C-alpha cells in the first residue's frame, strides 16, 4: 500500500480517486446505480482487492451521513428480509476472496456485473410490475448482495433490483438502503482489517485526503435527488446501473 500511497500523489490518480469519492457521496445520497463507477475508478487507481480496503471506511462515513439524513424513511420490514442472507453472503465472500488471485478477483467482479445486466434486462422485457415477495427472492438477492459486497463492494446493484421490485418510493428506497449498507459495511470492516488486511495505516491515510470529496458528493447528490420524481427515479437507477455495469465489464 505504501507504493500506492506515493503513486496517487505523483500523478493524476489522486484526481480519479477524488472523482470516485464524489460519486460515492452522490450514490449514498440517493443517486443509486453509480456505485459501479466508484468501484471501477477505485480499482483502476488501487487495483481491485486493495481498493476494497480503501473504500470501506469511506463507505461507512457516507452511510452515516445517509442514515442521518434519511433515517425516518427506512422500511425495516424489507431491510430485515435482506440482512440475514447478506451476512451469510459476506462470510462466503470473506472465505472465497481470501485466497483468490487478482485476475480472478477482477473476473468475478465483471461476472457479477454481467449477471446484474441480465437480470435487469429480463425484468424489463417481462414488463412485470410486481415480483413475488417471497423468502426465496429476498434470500437470493440478500445472498448475492452480501457476497458481491465483500468481493468488490458491488452489492448495490442487487439491492437496487430488490428495492425496485418491491416498488419502494424514492425516499423509502434511499432510507432503507442507507440503514442496510451501514449495518453490512460495519459488519464487513473487521474482516478487512484482520482477515484480508486491506484496511491498513496507509489506506487510512489515503482516506483522510479523500473525505472532503465524499462530503461534496453527498451534498450534490441531495440537491439532485430533491428534483427527481418517483417514476423517473426508477428509470434513472436502471439506466445508470446498466451503463456502469457495461463500463466495469469491459474495463
């Protein structure tokens, strides 16, 4: 991580990391779907696996801001349906991701993004307004969300699909997701510190320089979300998630 610390301050990589953190703040403020671009940019600067350690403290910070701003809108019924399976998915990700190579790590990230695209395309073609609200669907989405969250901070795509399927209004969507990811990211943190060792003194030093970009992104995201109605918000999430998925797939 020392080499990466020097690297980002000797060329334009620091600017790319800053842009990623602006997108992170906007994503947590409610501009869902651009989280894939955050993963793409951070992986470009820090490589795939180390980038997860740089991101996790910044994500928790942004989660705290989102929980503070949207907490009253959370729908705990839907959160609790996803959370147990997400925790299991995180544990599977810890075990699987501990020994895999950087190349396989990137391939997994791309594969899960492709799966997300196929799911979203299938839902759009089916023209279904409702998806069965049963334990198999919620558990499956939770398991995939937890696993992809640990492997590459990509849980947002699957969680977005679930919350869209449940027809949650804009603010309830954001508030429920805020609490869900705050809880799951805090749950992930010890594994990054003690198991993967991706959160280090050096990665935290990098985070200190990136924090202002997160605040800026959150402020901008709040302003944008206030101007988006519920129906356009659904379409926006699907479009941006799909575009971000394509970018990371062909990275």
